[in-house]
């Protein structure tokens, strides 16, 4: 998909799965004109990255509140607890696979 039909001015008028009369030009799904026609501006990827970064910030805030005994993990609904534990477990597994350039001595000194 999609085969496109254009208006006389060249704008996309409709999308089709198969070529039909007047719609035999093929464009890939990710083509900017197709994305604009279906209402995607290309900013969604940027928002997804911002959302992921913001979720990480929220996770860190919750961790900080728990460490400072301002919030108990049991104060959160069970669904939220499960999601936090799942994310924390995933992050720990990813961290174990990453390259560690500094010793885990706890020292912040750069050698």
C-alpha cells in the first residue's frame, strides 16, 4: 500500500491498496506525502522520545521519594507497583548487558 490518486493540482486525494483507474502511482507508507495525508506530521517520533524520557524522569522521582521515605511503594496501586517493578527489572537487565567503563567501587573519581 498505497496507490495514490491525485487532484488536478497534484495533492493526494485518496489512497488505495490496489491500483485503480487514476490511482496507479505507488508511494511507500512512510513517504512524507502519505504520512501528511493520513494526518501524521512526522513529529510523533519526537513525541515518543520525549514521552519515554519523561517516563524515566517520573520513575526517578518515584525512586527518590521512596528512598527518602516520603512514599512507600505499597502506597501505589498494585498495577502501578507491577509496572514500576517491570521497568526496573528491564533496566537492570539492560544495564548488565552494557559496557562498564568504570569500576563499580562507588567512587566517582575519574582515573
